[in-house]
C-alpha cells in the first residue's frame, strides 16, 4: 500500500500539483489525532483522511485555495460550532502547497552543462542532462539528476513538452545546438535558450529563416544568447547568468498561475 510520501513523489513524477494537510493540534474529542495527514490534488481528489464528513470537505476547499495562492497557511476548525459534530473538539491544520518541479532539459554535458545541472537541481528543477559522448558521465553521478548518454536526435520523441518545460542548448557542437533549437522551438515550453556568440546566433537565425525552419514568431521566444546579460567568462560565472534567467522565468510563471 502506498504511503503519503510515495504519493507525493508519484505526483511530482506525473507533474501534478497537490497540497498536504497535517493536523498539528487538537483540543477535546476529535476524529483524528495530531500528525494525521491528507493529500488534496488540484482536481479535488484526495489521498488519506483527517476526519471525514463536512469537516473534511471544508479542509479540501481550503486546500484548493492554498494551492491557488501557492502559499502555506494554518486553519482552525471548531467541530461543533462550524460543522455540528457532536464530538465538539477543536482542530488546527497546517496546509502546504506542493507544486510540481519544473523539468529542465540540458543538452550538453560539458563544463557549463554539468555545472548548470548541479545548481539547477539544488533550487528545485527536475534536471535531465543529455550528451552522446563516450565517457562524458564517467565522473558525474548526482542524486536527483537524470543522465541520458544518447544523441539528441534519439531522445526528442521520448520527451514530454509542455508549458512548464525549461530547455537549455549547451552542446559541444554548433550544429547540435541548431538541431535542438530547431526541434524544441516548435514544441510547447516555458523557456528555451541557446548559448553562443552574436555571430553564432545570427548564423542560426539566418539559416532558420532562409530554410523555412522557424518563423520570426517562434524565434522571438528563444533566449539567445542564453542568460542574464552580465560580464562573465568562466563556466561558473556563465552558469550564474543562465540560472538567474531560469529563476526569473520560473518566478513569473508561478506568479501568473496564481
């Protein structure tokens, strides 16, 4: 039988938003005791129980409000006064939203790609790192980062693209970056960026336009050169620039969903 925590992990894998409701304090007679938990999904479905009846129905409504605001909150319930429950107890419940981690697809496991994967994973992105090169991942194994040792063209059809997906093209070949952008720009995404010089980007834009690969509207949605415009040179500095951009886009995405 699955427990609360395995259901949370399952929801994250399935890109589902939910709220966890925990009884933190009681007074008098109550159906459940402190520590009892219930998950409320954004569609109103639940897993677990904190008491049942009209009381639990109200907690579900409050959890959906918490999900909409994306801010944790404490609620107090008087079972007799508010719900006519004969037990007459008092319950305090902490409700916390658990929103899905944003997927980040990083194409290219060079110095910048690996550093970006590590730092992005630390701040809550669900990272997948792609690279076809032999032995590129021999010294790289980080919990929470999925690595795929295949050519980009072999994985496109296996990936899910939606309005929450972040994509970074940082491969070891210009042609590969062009392939990644050409494919991904025609999919749904929250963010799509490519690293490169002004000349590289001008070459890409001209090729996409001349060969009818991407429209001007599609190219306008690409962040290139990728990142916040700061004076930076080292892989670590460039990573900070890119990460700042990802954080900014993610923050605006969350704010717009409230």
